[in-house]
């Protein structure tokens, strides 16, 4: 299945788009999505270790299952002062 993942902040800057499509088998978890993004989009690899993933507008744990119609977003860590 193909999932669309919205990108924000530094993730959007690195890819140059507001969203990416990730190819995954069916019945996947947030952890599977995280791994697939690292493999399919190497410029995001270091961000993904610390990024939160939102599923349907809620931050979710890596064990959460993702449906084919789920809305996903990568929320990179924020720094500043």
C-alpha cells in the first residue's frame, strides 16, 4: 500500500516537498512507517530517530497500527532559544 506522509519544518526543507509517498505492505505500524521512510528517503534518516509521527492528528507510539486511509505527518524535533 502507498501512504502519504505530510512533512513539516526541516523534513520539508530536506525533501523540498510538503508530502511524500511511502510504499509499505499492508497491516503496518508506526515503527514500520518510520523504517520505510529511513530506507526510501535517506535525507530524513537522522531526523526520523527523534521525530514524532502523528496518525490522524494524534501523536502515536511505534506500536500503533496504521490504516490505509490514515493521515500521517512527521513532526521533527524543534530547537531554538
